[in-house]
């Protein structure tokens, strides 16, 4: 006898099945990542390169009013690493599209959002070893969470939320890109603009007026400012008098909520569309 698959009748049942599907999808992508250790190793090496390059090669020429520049820099590098993870999601989703994996998932009786949730959550989890290495590098170069353990946990939780949000941005790019190569190129443009035209590396007050306006209202600057506020790593650098940087934690939470409210439906709608 062939078992019939019936759609859950109540909203609670549909939510329960969707959560189960998302957990299964996340587990699938995690097992797949374990079988690709080169990706994990590459993610671990990048933080070391970033700390050496920006902390010692470029950082040796940058002076702060007080404190250690490398301690100031690390909050920015923490945020930048989560931003760049969106490119990995974009390429992975585009690869699944090109290889027909998404088409096979579409014919299965699973929640439409579960595959993309699994991919984005997996990226956050796989990024934890890289984060651990970056924290170790930060401690080695003099960074400390000056505000205590509770604020440090809150800071890393906020960075994880931002990384999850950017993962959905990568998913949207991957769903619309024509190839993995196109997804890689398309995702790197906003990552570079948001990551480098911000307060990640330098004080925006020293930028030209037109560029300073963009950097101060850049969402990445709010995330970095929130991290520095929670970690206690401002190092005497004055905060610009713009609302997002004066209230960076609230701005980051609100921005993440708005972006998820836009990106998740767009990605799921594209996923469900016929190919």
C-alpha cells in the first residue's frame, strides 16, 4: 500500500512540520560541510590573515587618541567576517540551483522555506570555528572584552544575528544569479562597499564629507559601533553625531528585523517559482 501524504490542516501543525524540515535541512548541510574540510580550513585561515594584514601591515600607520589600534580594529573584523559569509551562501545556493539540487527539493513535501533556512543557519554554525580562531587572535594581539562577560555574549549574539541576516541576502543573490561565478561576483560588490566604506578600519571623521555621509549611515558602521560599545573597545574615538551610530544596538536590531522581513519572503518566493 502507498501511504498518502496529507498537508497539515492547522497553522500550529504547519509550523511544527516547517521547523522539523528546517532542522533536517540544517543537519544535511552540516553533514555536507563535514565532508568538505577544505571549506572549514579556509574559513579558519582567513581570520589569521585579516588580523596580520590589517592589524600589523596597515595598522602600524594608524594612531588612535588612546588605547591599542588592534583592540579597536577587532570589533570591526568580527563584523566584517560575518558580512563576507553572505558570499559563501550566495555561491552555495547558486551551485545548488545550477546542479539541480533545488529542483529536486521542490518536488519533496517539505516547507518551502526549510532549505534556505538550513543553508543560512548552517553558515552561522560552520562559521563558529572561524570565530573562535579570530577571538584567539584578538586576545593574542591585545583585544579584551572590557565590559564583562554578559556584554561580550550580547555582542557576539548581535554579530550572529547580523551574519544570519546577511546570509539571507546571500541566498537572494544566489537564487537570482545565473551561475555560481555570477553569484560570487555579485555578492562581493556589496560586501566590499559595505565592509570598507565604513568605520571597520578607521574613524569616519577623517573621510571626505560626501564619503563620510555614506560611511556614517552605512548599516555596517552601526553593527561595528554596536560591537565596540558592547565590548568596550571605542579606544577614545568620538562617535559621530548621527542617529544610527549614537544608538547602534537598537539600529542593528531594527535593521536586521526589517531586512529579514524583506529578504526571507523574496528568497522563498523565488525558491517556489517554476524554473
